C-alpha cells in the first residue's frame, strides 16, 4: 500500500530510483515525503502543472533514449479523477511514445480468450509508456460486483494476477499502479455535476448509475483486491483524490519520482531562412475554404 517503502524500479541498465529527480536547472523535485504545499498559497496550480509537465517531457525523452518499457495503471471509483489526471500527464507528450489504453467491453471472441490476453496486446515496446485507464483489474471490480464473471473466474484472477504482474516485471517492464480514492460525498457531488452539464453527461454510463446500488459491494471488492494484489514487486499507490487539482499534481510528482531519468533536452535550434522565391502558389480562389463564421 501507499504507506510501504517505495519500490526501487530497475531499468535495463540497473539504475535505481532516486528520492529526488534532477531537472536541467540543477534543482530537484522534493521527495514524495517532502513538506506539503498549499495550492493558492505556497504554489499556483497552473504554474506548478506546467513545471511538472516540462519534467514529464524529460522523462519521455529518457524512456525513448534508454529503451524503457513503462506501464501505469489508473484505477479507482467512478468520477474519482483518473481521466483528468491521465489527460494532464499526456497532453504535452508524444502520443507515439506515451499511449493511453481505455478498452471497451470485451467482445464475444475476447470473452473466450485467456483473461489477460487483450491487455497483453497493448503492452509497450522499448521506448514506450502506456497508461491504462482501467485495466485487468476490471475483473476484481465491476465484473465481480455486477456478476459479469463467475466466482471461479474471479478467484482464478485473484490468484493469477500477482504472478502475471511479477512476470511483467521480470521481463523488464516498469509497472506502477495507482488507486484514486474519493469519498462517497465527493463522488455524489461529481455525479450531480456531470448530470447537470451536457459536456460532461457522456461520462455517465448506465453501468455507472447501476453501480450506485452496490456501493458497499464495490468497497468490499476494492479492499479485497488491494489486500491480495498489493505485492512487494508491484505495490498499490493510493491517491487522495478529494481535490482533483491536488491529486493531479501529486500523482505526476510521484510518477516522476519512480523512474530515474536525466535531462536530454536538445540545444536550441537555429531556424533556417524560409526559401520560397522559386515557387509561385496557385490562385487562392481555386481552393475550397471553410466558411469564416468567426472573424
């Protein structure tokens, strides 16, 4: 769990995880257990987010350079803020290096496969980082609670999952697992917010509404899942997600602390002069422009 000593991930060159990460100015990000900062008082959210996103770009370049394979799992209650955190992590990164995987309901064919098979197809190659917006832990949560799997399938998953993850780690994959924790009062507030705003209403599925009848069952399933799959090799890290902005900054900061990286920012480039004197463009009125409604 989050209270355990931090796992030291080893990359292919045997580099461990430092307690602080150096940036290109020679400063360091405070360790995960450093002094807390109050948003709006000690730091500005947007400014701090931009600073951390610069560090994420450096991490991305190091992953490419060192041929690392990184898998990050995002799990948690509905409306806990997983998607928002993933968006802030990835919005400044190269989608060819940093991919997001959010799988739909399994097809009839996929239901007949080995359970982990459809997830294995999305694991990273060298120089890639993959973020799973929900993952194979669906079996321990929604599938178990809502009766989409048998008790035998559930028990097999709970027994097989730790070994599956140890197998990934032995293969050289860096596996980081986050659980976003939110109170039922805050979850209710966010549900009501989604219901009232057309731009957010799509986030509420019929399954989300049905799951409200099983709040205690989901809590019980989560506790059992964390107890049985929180291993030394692949521990769970719990994110306090009561405040979305704090949760985003905290998870980015923690992610940066989990992988030893160096700044590979290239030197500033000199933009060559644009040479266009030898080409005459066709008349503009021969092209189909969209209507300029906004001027």
